[in-house]
C-alpha cells in the first residue's frame, strides 16, 4: 500500500509539472514585462524609503494605479534599480524613465550615461518601447536626459508651462486633440507645469497647443519612443480623487497603456 501511495504521489507530481510546462509557462513567457526605472529617479522620503513615480508608491506621488492598468492587460510589472544595460533591458518590452533626479533631489544623482544610452538605443531599435516622462524646470535633470532623447530626434526644453494656481483646474486643461489612439474618446485632460519639446527628423508631435509640443513620439527601427513633458498620470491626477469629473485623465491613461502594450514586441 505504501508503494502504491508513493507511486501515486510521484505520478501526481509529474502530472502537475507537465501541466505547468504546457499551459502556465507559455502564458507567463508571453506576458509583456513593463519596467519602471528606479535608478535615474531614486528619490527617498523622510524615512529613507523609495517613493515618487514608483509602482509600489500608493500615495498621491506614485504610479500604483497606472501599474494596475498594465496588470489588467496581462502585463508583468518590473522595477529597474540599476542603470540600463543590454542584459536587463532584454527582459523588458516597455521601459519607462520618469523625472531623473537633480542635485536638489539627490546628493549623488545617477545620471543617464553614454553606455546606458547605447544600450537603450539598441534595445529600441530591436523593438523595445521606451517612455520618457520629464517634469518642468527646475524639477528634472534635463542635460543627461536630453543626451538620450536626442538620439530619437526629441529635445526637452528647460521650461515650465501650463502653470496652475491653487485649484483652478482649467488652467491645466487640454481640450483639443489630434486623431491619435491615446486620445480616442477623450475630450479633456489635465497636465500642469510641463516642459515642452523641440523635434527633429524622426520625431512627430502627439499633443501640441499653439504650436508648442507637449507630447511626441519617434519610431526607430522596430521600436517606439514616446516622450511627455510631465509625469502626468501619477495617482494624484489619474482619476477624480481631486480632478473634477469632466477631466478624462483615466480614459487617456487607459488608452496610453493600451498603445504602449500594443506596440511592444510580444504583442506583435
């Protein structure tokens, strides 16, 4: 009887292993991996804990709600706590860099260096989707960010536009949109205190106002680069926790998430 039970247990383990190999592993391997930088943006709060534009940050300053939009589409979230390399980028389908640190935000900022830029550019050319989200001056380190962005025909201007006083929400409103998937079904979004762009060659505007570009994209090789002059859809402004109900940041965020995953390698 003991031998019979032992043989049953072995058979059950083998059957489980085969099931995982045949069904679970392919699903996992086909899931897109969305990596969020926590090297160039490496701020800590008063307790010394990482915060600001992170998947794990559930406060107003975080991207936990945006992360949920990715996971609802079947993506796996990842956080990169080191500089970009060919090795760690190879694990990603989407790579997001937000608001690189200034010397005010970090005593020893991790700048985007030449080797990092080479690795990122090659990764994009092979089919990676890169998202660059800056901030307004003086809240973002533009010098090294622009060394990366200009590889794709994009240059962040060191300015602060769309100022908003107190809770005068409409000062940060955009209501005129091009025919682009990010703005499908969207009539109004909110962005305040934003940097703008100069574009060359490969780059094209996504969102502009009075000739000033605030969002842009560039198709390079098999990949895509999307640049925005603001962190934009962090928890504070992704839904209606503070924003009036006529703003549609959440709808735009859903569209943006779909656009990124649809253009990522494993969705093709």
